[in-house]
C-alpha cells in the first residue's frame, strides 16, 4: 500500500506508527540529506524516490535531483505493474510425469519429452530423434525400437531377463558363438540375481587383449560402476568372481617409479620428477590405473636425457610400460 501511495503522491503522510522516509528527510539539513540519499542502495526504490523528491523541492535549480526523482518513480511504477501482472496471471505449475518404456525411464514435462534414463544409468535429453506419443517411445531412425510405455516400473525379473538375454539375442554383435553366448547370458543373469554390486549389467564381451577372458561391466545398487573379469572355466561353471579393484593412486605411482628405474640403461642415474612431473589417474569403474612420470637418466653414451614413462595397471597388476624421450 505504501508503494502505491508513493507512486501517486509526491510524499506519504506519516500514520504516526512509524516515521516515513519523507518525514525523516525533511527534518535534516541539505548536506546530510544529500549524503544519506546517495548512501542508499539502488534497490531501495522508496527511499531513493523520497530523498531525491525532497532534494528537488529544496533545490529546484539542480536538474540532477529531478532526473533522479523521475528515474526512481519510473522504476517503482514498472515494478508495481509487474507485481500486479503476476497476481493476475500466476505461473502455472509444471506437470511432470515419469513413464517406463522397456528398460528406459522417461520424464515428460507439460507433454514434452525432456529426459531419458537408459538401462546403463546414463541420461540424455529427449533430443530430436526420440518421440513419445503418450503410449509408446520410438527412435525416428530405428522404427523397430518402438516400445510400449507404462506408469508402472518394470519388475526386477523383467529387468534381469532383458539385460542378460541381449547377449544371446545379439550374439553376433558381441562376437559370441551360440554356446558361448548362452553361457555368458546365464552368467550375467546369475550375477544380477545374486550380487548387489552387479545390480545392472551395462556391458560385456570378449577381451581384446586378454586371451580366454571376458569382461562384465555392472552398476551396483548404489550406482557405482565396476568391472568383472571372467575366464572360460568360470563361465562354464557359472562361478562368480570379485570386481576389479584399482590401486591407490600413491601405490600405483610408487610401483611405476620402481619399474621405470629398473628399465632404464643406467638405473643409478634415474632421477624422477615425482612432485611436479607426475600424474596418477585412478579409473575405479574398470579397475585401472594410468601413471605418467617425467624423469631424466643417462643413456649408454653417458648423455643425460629427458624422458616420460607411462605405466598401465589393471586389477592391481602391471599390464604395460612405455618410455619415450621428451622433446
């Protein structure tokens, strides 16, 4: 109410309950009035308007006071109009819906698809290719991907069967023979049924660098990503193992440092830059460590050169070491 009166009247009459800004300003001298008004924050529209109004009254020859008065008057009118518009047209609450389409969870806001959470736990925006018509979800470029949607979340049994059977249904994509795919499917199914640390299988296949081994990537019930290594015997007997565990960053660095020292031509000249020239990355999801160490050492000609050494660890074991001269 006070703000409305300020817009319509040059001054507000005090009610006696509290002294108005105008009354306060009228009771002080010009210098103090100028100082106090200029000290007000710009957000105090009422105070600034009252102060500059009084200054314009006292010093009509000062054009600046009138301009300031008009400026704050316009600001107050605009804010009052915005508040009134907000009261007449309050924002409508957003209508948010969650639907379950196969192994995907989708979020719809005001009938628009805004988010897709895939079985792997990865989330993406609806994008221009995924379409939801109220009953089904389909990818425009893959008509065969159409899936029925429901308000009800899928059962645990449905999730486990769907994720494990994909290795059998698409065995050629994974490079599996028929018997191999059947065993891998049964193995991943048992993992999800019996091990909460493999609540959702997100990937799996033959290893490209470990002969006779397979890997399975899982999300735990708490959404932590881990990798399991499975050999042919484990697969055949459906014997579950433990997930790969990466080394502590400092432990991996120390092991790499020792390995690099062992591999140079003159170990006694090995001089690593462990404080400023070292990085030790832990990739917990796959149980890997990658360590890089800058160092200097003398070659067979007794010339000191600068090198960088890189060590790859997997499941706590050293898998590869590379040493290159730094240019």
